């Protein structure tokens, strides 16, 4: 046995001790008769190109491909969920919700929009949140209140309840009692609701025809007054520095011309202030006349309170509105959001100034940055020499192009 192994090593080390296997291997290595035109290299055995699947999986980077695809799917899913949450919670804000009248065990009556309910995990007591509005008539001046759910004996949806959007103090919920319009001519045979709506329309017309032009004139006068005041301050500063006095030529009496200009500006300032005071007084008289027209509403507590018609922005009865009326109300609120100015410390009204400012900012930045960006790209691509600074700029440009601007903001 030892001699056979040695003989195998001496013969090239290919003997395995198995005659059949050795004969098969020899038949593969020893060339037989070649076909005409065949090349000798075709008879040389070649190594197998087989690579295990696990090695190809890592070598071709498939894990990173799957990781990138999974991350992209998660980002898209999160984006869709975020948009869905915003739409569910935001699109329904302008929809006229029903106003509930609830009677409590202690004899009180609550009128407001039922928003949500929560259960205290410690006491297992369920509470309901209402938007009661009427903050200027509430002792705590709050719009939202919580009430125990088990204390509500009866709830109903009164069809005659009004919801008012006001210039100040937020919304108002109440029941119309009567309308008094001493400075308006309304038909006496009309119902209180008809008088209320006709009074609102007349007050808005008079406000637009009489008071709004005065407000525009006051705005223009304020601009003139500010420019005049700035010119006065500039001349006074130059006078202190000694650069605002110039002698009159041709041998006339030497008098600083800056004093003449300063006197003219001060006279103009006085005239502008007097005109502004007259307009303010006129505007106050007209507003006082319009404020005499009031509508009296009954609160949930039974108290009768006055609401000036000039303070009412919008009035509607959500419990008696049909789908068509609610859709019109919703579209009107959306248009108000896009086209009106904000009010009530930016908590009510529209977003037009912010939208206009954003559009103008984008437009001006595009006009400024687009030419600079094109010129910088042409310079970097055609004329700039490779160096440390150029490489840093290229990396910065690639990062800016690949990352959304909101991330930097």
C-alpha cells in the first residue's frame, strides 16, 4: 500500500487508489482525436465559473438595494400618513358643525359644539369637551369647557340657534331675541330673523361706502406723515453735523436754506396731523351711528346680551342648513382663508399677506439666484481649474441639489 501511494506521487500525484476514477480522470486529460479545424486550446480544461449564491448576494450589493427600497417605502408611507392626518384634521375645520344644547344635572344648560370625549384612567370618569364660545360673557373668558358625560340628562339640536363670527372675542352662540336698528330703515312687519339679516346687509353696505374710504385716506395720510417725519429728522441730523446750511448767493442776506426746508416740512406735518384728526373724528362718528344697530341674543343661561351688527363678520344656523348651504359656507371660508387679511391676533381671518409675501419672496429670489446659478455652473464646468476650493464647491453644490431646501430652513 505504501509503495502504491509513493508510485502515485511519483506519477504526478493524481492517483486516488480507485482504478475507475483514475481512468475517468485520465480520459479527460489525455486528448483524443481532434475534429478538423478545432483548436488545441479547446481541449484544455477550464476552471468552473460557479459562485455560491450567498457570495453573489453580498458581492452585487443586493442588501443595500433592498435596504434603500425599504427605506423609500417607509418614507412614502410616512408621507402618505402625514398628509392623511393633516387632511382629516384640517379639511373639516371650516365645515359648519352641529351645535348641541345639553341639560346638566345641576340645572345648567350648555350650548356649543361637541368636540371629543376622554376617560380618566384613574377615576374611570368620562368627560366631554364643548366649544361654548362667548368668551366675552364667560366668567373665565374661555372658549372650551369640559363636562362629565354622566351629568348630561338630555341633549338636542335646536334649529334656531345662531353661530356668529365676530371681529373680536371669537365666535358667539345664542338664540335671536330681537333686533333694534335706530339708524336703519327696515320693514317693521319682518320677523326678527329677517330684520337681522337685512340689518347685517345694510350695515355692511354703509361700512363699505362710508367708513372704508375714510380708512384708506387715513392709511395714505399715515404714509405721508411718516415720510415727512423722516425728512425732518434727516435735516435736523444734517444741521447738527453742519452740512445742512448753504449761504444764499448774489450778495443776498446769508441765511441757511436748510431752515426754510425744515420749516416747510414742519408746517406740512402739522397740516397732515390736522387732516388725520378730522378723518379720525368723522370715522368715529360714523362707527358710533352704526354701533347703535344691535341684535339681542339669549345665552344658554337665559341672559339677554346685545351684539353690534357692525361686529358680525358672518352669521349662520348650522343645525338648519342643508348640504348645499354647508358646501357654500365651506367654500366661502376657504376663499376667506386665501384672500382676506388676518384678524383677532392672527387667530381668525385669512392668510393673504403671508401667501403674497411667500410668492413675492420666491419670485424675487428666482430672479436674483437663477442668473447667478447659471453663471456659476458655466464657470465650474468650463473654466474653473481643479483644486481644493473647486472640489469643496462641487461637494457643496451636490449637497444643496440633493437635500430639500426645507431641511436647511
